[in-house]
C-alpha cells in the first residue's frame, strides 16, 4: 500500500473511531507498528492530527481565520495589524538586509518603514514591493516565480533558487497559525516549504502574529517554534495565551 493511501486510510479511521491505536491497527491491517507510527508522525507534522503515546487523536484546535484569501484577510484584526507593523519596523537597523513575507500584515510593515531608513528589503510579494516603490532609501529585491494568488506571493523552483542565494539578517514571517506544540503552520503545502526556506536562510525569524492566529492550527507545518526568535503580538493579548511561548524562550514584543 502506498504511503499516501495508508495516510488517507488513517485519517478516515480517525474520523470514524475518534482515535487511532497503533498496535490494534497494525494487527488489523497487517502493517508494522513502525510504519503506522511513521505515517502518524508525518500527518501530525502537517497539522492533520495530534500524536499521543501509542497512536493519535483528532486535532482539537480551531482553524485559523487567516486561512481566508488575501482580500478576506484585509478585514481581520484591522487595529492589531498596523500596531504590529510599527513594532516590527522599529526592529530593523540601518544597513540590514531583511526579508518581508507576503500577507496583509507584511504590507502594513512595508507601509510603516520610516522614510529615513536605509536598508535592503527582499520580498516575494508584489504587494510589498509596490508599497516600497516610492521609499527614498530602501532598495527592493523582488523574488520571482509563479504567482500564488491566494497569498499574492511568488512560489515555485525559481523562487526557491533565488531565496537560497540570499542570506538575510531578519525574516518577518506571516503565518496562518501558531501553536506551542504544533509550531507554525499555513494552509498550503508549497507555501509552507517556501516559508521554511526563507527562515533557514535568515539569521533571525520574527513572526507577525495578530491575535486570531494564536493557538490555532493549519494543515501544513512550516517549522517548530524552536526556529522562531521573536513573536510580535498585539498589546493586551491575554497572558494565558502568551505564557506557553514565553516558556519556550521566545522573545515576545507587545505592539
């Protein structure tokens, strides 16, 4: 049985039974427990279920409202995003090379860069590039590829090749979801890979997190939170939501 077919079967059984017991399913299907556990790890990595000792449970997390398209996301957290953008903009030092992700908060970040800032911004977002077209001192490097219309960003092999050749000081990442156990995730498999590549090429990764993204899960994991240096969140976010991220040693900037 192909891995894809096995994993589809596991998800069906999880929906049907409400749980997966690896040992019982191994005997029933004639598969090794190691094979089932490997499939469960991959499904958990992609945010499709919750791994527990001996098997798996459904992912008991709300979906992120940020899974909507670009136009829909413009109407979410309209007060939080400019504040997060201003706090993020203040983190950029003169002369740095920074990567600004796509998304509605990233556009706000580009809009809030001070006019006296001299820096280089790399982006795969045409929307971010257009915002910076009139900035007097910021050099803009636009990464190309095929346009992923959901997020208005370039993706594909050309984008990945260009990203691998640029080492940045900071990466301002936009995500659909953050969770202390499940990490950073988004709604598209290929987009998750692009974000992961950008983060790996940056010295520091800063996540821009409007409140609705905290403690939610999207289908495809970008990276565990160990890869994150800083999360910028709205001031007034309940401490109960923030405490797990503090315990992981992540710097929280309240905007």
